[in-house]
């Protein structure tokens, strides 16, 4: 089973973005979504270090909440 994690883009530098999810930041390759012109504030689904899909911010936050609940983390505040 594969799992994609919704993350918010914080900063873009070429085809690499600094993304945040649940208080953790990671560098993520934008190579697969570069045609969608991702910008800070956008949300992407990340799998093994690659953004594989751009998603609506509300959908990204909702998916994060569902993951928190499924993993037993309960609800957390999201910016």
C-alpha cells in the first residue's frame, strides 16, 4: 500500500519546495507537478519525496485531519 501525505508548500526554489505537514518540514521535488506552477500556500500530495498531485487547500486540510484521526493523533491545529 502506498500513502501520499498532504503538505502545504512554504517556499519554492526551482523544482524543489519546502513543505510542511503536522509541524514537520521537508524538501520535496516538484518535478512531477511543475506544469501546475505550484506556489507557497498551495497544497500537494507527497509520496517518497515527490509532489505527485496539487490539491485544493481545504481538501488538504481535511485529509490531514482524517489521517490524524486514523493514526490516533486526534485533532490538531493547522495553519
